C-alpha cells in the first residue's frame, strides 16, 4: 500500500547514498570533488533542488559535480517508488551539503591528506506540508589535488 510514511526513510537513504562510496566520479568521490572546489572558491555550501534538478552556487558546479547531481536526482523518483510511496506525495525535495572550511585535521590513515567536517541535510515536504528531514555528518578529504 502506498504511504507517506516511507518519505522519512527516503530522506535518510537519498542523503546516505549521495555522500557514500557509491558516488564515485572519474578520479574521486563526489564529496572529494565538492570539497576541492569549495577550497578553491572559498564557498562552502551547495544547495540542490532535487525535483527541479538545479543546484547553486554556480562556482561549485564543475562538470563532475553537475553530472553526479543529475544522476542522483534522476534516481530520486525510483527511490521514492521503491520505498513504498509515490512522487504524487512529494511537493519539495532539497539537499544542502556544507563544509566547515575553517576546521581541518589530518586524515588518520594518511596524514598527507587534510579533511574538513561536513553536513548533508535532506529535506522533503509532502503534499500535506509535513516535513521529513535527515542530517548526515562526517569528515572528508579530496583524493586528488
């Protein structure tokens, strides 16, 4: 039976998959590409509208980053449906990924890399106005210079 309830797990699962080791592009993971670009531009926050397939600011949107966002946004309706809900119930779906560029530490397994903390927050609003939100937190470093 189709339900609103799975949207809570969708908010968790989309963010978890997006920032996971499954999101590898060319020579680094998505978060590595994003962190490298954030360090170059000194812009630490990416905002993605999953339903509209848009993202900003443009200074962070390199080709690998745009390609990955497009791929995962395209997957979102399948995730919703396979979770037991429907896109008819989703009125908004957004993601924010933000790094703290002022806080760094050496990567424990290889101190030639420096990592920064990040948050990834997914917010879904259903057709009734109910909010489903999940935040993932961690540390990441770019594998490429």
